[in-house]
C-alpha cells in the first residue's frame, strides 16, 4: 500500500524535461526530479498521458486491496 501511495504522489511534469549529462548517463537537471525514487522517475519518463493511465490502474488496484480487508 505504501508503494502504491508513493507512486501516486509522483508529480506530473510538463515536457520537455531539461536533462544534463555530467558523465555517461543522462540525469534530470532539476535536482528535485533526480532525487526521486526509481519508480517515480519511471512514471515521469513515460510522459504525463501514460503516467495518468498507470496511476488510474494503481488507484483501481489500491481500491481492490482496501475492499478485500
């Protein structure tokens, strides 16, 4: 439940998202995005429209879990 709630708190970030390449890998230029969990970063990377779809499924899944208790 905590993980679902954590993922649902992922902000919707408008594109384009500024990136930097300090070494080999690209990173978010915004430290508040770069410091997020791997799951939240994945939701941000997939874009707002796809993230909304995933979040809707997570809400459905969470509701199912709550109703089973």
